[in-house]
C-alpha cells in the first residue's frame, strides 16, 4: 500500500545506495556463510559513519503494550531495534506479522532485539488509540506499538510505503531497510547478523524494556472480533446464522435467536481437518451457509474450508496452508496456493445452481472462483469441479474499472454479495482500500463503480463520510455488503465510519441507515443514535426486514429491525418479519452436550410436574451477560402436553436450584402414556482469571408413566 510522498530529511535516502550494493551481492551469493560474511563487512563499514542516527520518538505519543513511553536513548539504548511502519488496515502489513512473531521467538528482548510497531495511519479512523488497540488484539501483536498519528517519524525517515521495516543498531543508527512484504529470509539474516556483530563488541544490554500487554487489561467476552456473519433461511437449515468468531479462531452456528448449535474450532489457532470437535482455524473471516454446508474463508491459514454439519466433518477445499503469490490459479483446490481470502459467497457460473464459491482474495487484490461442480466463468473456459481460479483483477492494487475482468484492478476486496437476478446480475464487492463498492457483472465480468472511491484508478485516498450518488458518495474502508433482493437494496458495513449504509443500485444513491459516525456501543433507541465500532460483516434475513451485523470491535452480533427501527444484540431482539408462532421443538444441542435419562416417574392427568435442577460452574467462572444462559422444556412427540409450545426461560442465578413446572392436561390420550419431558440447559460463562469464554449444554430426559395402574412399576420422584 502506497502513501503520498513527503520529503523532509534524507535518512533512508542516505542508506539506500549503501544497502543496494549489499542486496546485489547477496542475490549473487550461493551459500549462507558467504551471505553472513557480506553482511558482517557491511556492518563494519556502517559503524564508521555518524550520519545515520535517527531522531528519537516525539514526546507525548501514545503507546500500547508498554508500561510507558520508550526512547531510543534510554530504554532502547543497547538494543537492536526493528521499527515496523504499518497501518492496521493494510493486508501487506498483516502478511509480515507472522515473520515478526517468528523473529520474536528466535531472539528475545534479553538477547538484544526489540520490535516496535510504528503505527502511521492511512485513514483518520486509524489515528484513534482505541481502534489501534483493537487491531493490536486482533493481530495478537505482543511487542510495543506507538501511535505516530501525524506520521512524524515516517516523514523524518522518508518512509513511503506500508509496510516498511527499519533495523537500527544500539545507538539508534540505521542499518537496514526492507520495503513491502516477502522479505522473511533477508529479515532473519539481517537481525541475526546485527545481534552477532554488536554482541561481539559488547554493545548490547540485556535489560528488560517494560512490556505490559494490552490484552491483559481487558475482560473476557463470548465473541472476539467477529469478522463476518451469514444467514441461511432455507435448504433444510431452518434459519441459522454462521458467525466467524475471528479472535477465538472458530466458527459458530446459532439459531436466529442466538442459541448456539455448533462451535467449531478455537480457542487456539490451527489448521486441522476432521471431526468438528478436533478441527481448527486461524482467524476465519468470510462465511457462507447453505443447508448443512458452511464455507469458510480461513484467512490466516490462506485456505478455503468446508464444515459439513451433517457428517460432522471439516475439510479443506482450496489452499496449501501458506501464503501464495500466484495471480492466475487454475489448479485443483488443495494444490492451489491462495492469499488471505477475506469473504466468500455462493453463486452460479455456467452450471447447476450454487456451483461456484466466489472468493474475495484480499491478499492479491482479486476475485477468485472455486468450482464446487463443473461450470464456466464468463469469458472463460470450462472448469471442472474443484478448480480454483482467478476471475477478476489484475493483481495490482488499484481502483481500476474495465470491461475486461482481468484488466480491472481491486484494492483489498473484503466483502461480497451476489445479486443473480435481473436486471442486476452481478456480484457486489466491498473494495476496502479504495473505499468503494464495485460491481462485477455475472454475464461478462465487467467491473464498474457503484459508489465511493475516485475516478483516478491510482488514487486510493478518496475516502470520507458523505451521503450522495456514485463517486460523490464517500466511504471509509468498507468491509461488508449484503443484498436484499425483495427491496433491490444493498446494505454496506462502512467499517471505519462506524455506520451501516444503504445503496439503491438503480440510482446509485448511498445514504446512512444507522450509526453516528463515532465508535461506540449504544443501541439507539433510533437508528441515528445507535453506535457501532468498525462493523466488518453484514447479512439480510426475514424477507429483507432484518440486518445481522458483525459489530467487530464491540465483540457482538447485532440485529437491526428495519420495520421497528430497533437495534438489539442477537438473542435479545426480534428475529422474524411477523410475530412467530411459539416453537414446539428445542434447538439442537451441540455434540458435546451431556445427556442423561432419568428413571421414569408416575403421574396423573392434570398433575403438575416439577423438575428441579442444581447447576454450578467451575471455580473462578461466572455467567456472562453478552450471551444469556437459558433453559428449554420440550415434549417431543407429545407436544400437546405443553400446549403445543416450547417452554423457555433464562438462567440468571445459580445460587438457587432451577425449578421448572409443567401442568399436564386434564385429559390425556393413549399416545401420551409413553411421553417424556426433556429439560435442556445452555450455560454461557467466562473464567475471571484469563480471557476464555465457553458454552456448556446438557439435557435431562424424564420419562412419564401417566395414570400408572401399579405404583410398584414406577420409580419414586422426589
């Protein structure tokens, strides 16, 4: 990602000619020993110069992950310091974080290496410390980070690109600079050589720097930075949500009311396929659900995964588990390297319905297709099932529209919504780094602007918060889009403006629907007073009445009722376009739920049956307010015993036993004599010492013998 040029002083300009000679020699070297020798000689020459000392951090800057401000002349003196100039929206900056994590594992602060993240914001929203703090948590950054909101050090050193790495010696002297991503091996070589060089000269000091991780000061939460949410209203799904619980490295399947049905993955990252209880993900983002199939953009694993709820299995459909650089594709999915898939959407391309999974490939600034069945791309050749191939985007980071999909340019596409019906017949794309929404025609692959952005394809700084038409409307790093076919309206998660906006694609009018423009967590009561914090995902349900929003930095999924104009957390608000009939069946329990069948009890018609249950949590745990714990009493197969309804309630106080009563009807039928009542409970709780939250469920089945003739055949019920 490029920034506008700004020339002040020539620190890096002085270094570049010196390092370029070294880079050429290193490219020609054939052995590791030869490379080390070249770097050692280079460092000896630099030590003779006094014109490469950089200025210190400005006083008064805000710091994260430290006990206080750091200085190159005090706390960092005697250390080899790696400055990572980054902005948290930038996918290229995200790509180098694993290399920094590995470097921190290899060389500790006591060894003499300190990594400092110098956050130099692209967007106004990224200058706010709380938002940077959320990014530090999302990306699991454990080294100090300074908020250089006015980019003073950036300008002092003549940095011009995100990311830029600058390695300093123990006197604050410039050693090396690496621009962009893809320098893992050279970074490791330079860091090791600098530590060896200055360690041999006694210039390193083993003192601690005073790191205090930001994450240790925060309470636990049920969700952690949920990135995306998707809804399935058909295909046997019965109305379910798929939630990418990104920070917990898992995918949740819930009812529309928020009852947890399946939790797959987490709490630690991984990339294991197999049973739902064993599978793992690494910061999943995009999700798409159809029936019992959930498709997942497993972003930091650089994979596309499938959760088969019917078979209880997770499998890998595309990707090799490491970041790819291929911009063409065409190989079978499991053999095709891909890069940071951010969203997925089901669609149709020259074959049966839903034969393709569209992929927003943020890492290569393209839109790809994974064929789930045989098909054909517009202006493309036939593709066999399993093929993963580029559809649109040259791979250059641009805001370039073009009638030919391969000549168009995207800038970190991060959200997809399919509108296959006429006259739209397109894929809507939230193109985050160009702050625009684009359309990709399903008939011929033509890419066009819908709203936001700029006519200049190289201008990626045309952002703002302006309602209007087409290019006159302004967005700020939108991450999500959702299509409502009933109303022919597109909803946009305008992430860095903390708003939900609505676009009429016929008139290209974009207007604010909800949000104040300031980060917050207020529910309203009106849409205009509701607050969000970098919402990253959005989907439509209830015939276009309901919007489900992944309110990422608030660690919640919220539902917006477009009729009543209300906002509520999922599980506490309306979930259908009309008042629903009372449910007759309890939501499915997760596979891990404990199930116990009690001895049968004799009862009579008209009698009240009371079930008493004592519940307790592990030591140091407490119920969480964000996801209310609940119970449900059902009589599956004999629903008439409960008036044809499911009896439910909340669990709020574990100090007293839970008592649930049910009055049996005065008249029973022969089919009721073998009935049973099932009491199911779902407890959501967090451990106070740490940040782990979880859900445990259990069911207790009570067989009933109604109007028993012989009490000796019945167990006594206390």
